């Protein structure tokens, strides 16, 4: 009977996120104001009363989701007792701060550096992603391999749902082939670029310097990382996997399956939205899922 806390990634944002926390907890308010100071602009204004367009910018989205998730975890006090944790893509940074592998300040600085590096890579090399529904993983992989352009599986979200990442023309071609192969849907996504693909290499290089120069500690419980799907506690291994994450697929399905195999019976999602609760229910119906935001 183990409890796992999970943290969402990009796409979970909404206008008004974190506002209740700010207004009802003095500790939360202090952390949000500290974040405004570190970032050099009032991200709280964009989170609480901005618009969807503001929030969609990678450089705003990523720190906003991180702040909502981490500050929520920090305000739970003694209630927050994870046996294991994981985060989806960006959410891995939230998980690492929540369980003490990174300080709040360092986590926020890295997330902002990651967001800026990813935005720069997207602008330099226009690219995109698409969700493939109801096609077996191995068939999706085969089709990606058959295309000359860069097209790779980027997110293994749950059985029957993979997100692919690549060049504009590669994704267009892949969507046609996926539908021909029997996919229920092959849906291009409104994202800034090809996250978790080789096209993010310039961002990986930039972020690796920032990660290498940041102090990481041993977390209070294992963090199941996107790249290896295993519960990690060694700070050096955690760093290496975080650097690799930008150009590697998010193996969410496999991570959740490993957590369940190692005793997780209850999953709690911390942060905006409820996407991960839905995915975990599809991965294994026998576990309990809930969320706080």
C-alpha cells in the first residue's frame, strides 16, 4: 500500500491557476512573490488573470505549471508523505523539488532556463507534434521509422495514446500513414515545436550546462524518471536523466506500470488539471487516483 504523487506537464495550464493558494495560504503567497522576484516579472498576474494566449507561451507555461504544483505540495505540510513520485516531462522538475532533490529557487531557475531554451529551439527550427489514438505502440514506432524526415514517438501516455514529434512535413506524412494503418485519430497538436525529439538538441546542450552547475540532493523517496522509467535516488543519475529528457521520449505508461509493480496503490496528482489521473486510470484500473489543485 504505497502512495505516489504525480505532477503534470505542459498543457495543463488554465487562467486562474494557483489563485486560491495565493489567497488562502501565507506560505504560498510568499513563495509566489519569491518566484516573481526570481523571474523578474509578475508571473502571478499572468497565471491569475492573464489570457490563454499569454499562458500558452512556453516561457510562461512551464514556470506557471511548476509553481502551481510545487507550491501546492509545499503547503500540504505533513499530509505530503510520498513513497514514490514522478512527473510528466516538465512535471519531473516539480517532482524533484517536492521531494527535496532540488531547492525551490534552483528548480524554478532550471525550469525557466529549460523553457527559454526550448522556445529558442522551436523558433530556430519550426516543428510540431501529433497525438495518435488507438494504434499499438510498436505499429506507431514502425511508421515513424519508415519516414525519411525526423519523426519519433515523444510521449507514451497510456495504452493506445502516443504523441509523436518531428518536422512539419514528417508529422503531416506520419498522420496520413497512421490513419491508413487504422488509427482512430491522428491529430496535430497546437504546440510550439517537436518536444522530446532530436530537434531539441540545441536546447539539451544549453540546459545541460545549467543542470551540471546546479546542486542536487538525495530525494526523500524514489523519483521515477521519464527516460529510464525507474525509481532513482542518486543525484548524479537524476541529473543525467534530466539532461537526456529533452531529446528522449516521455515513457509515462512504463513509469506508472513500474510504480504499480513496486507497490503503488494510490496516485495523487498535484497541480493544474486532471490529465494524469485520466491516463493512470487507463494504464491500470485497479489503482486509486485523485488530485488536488
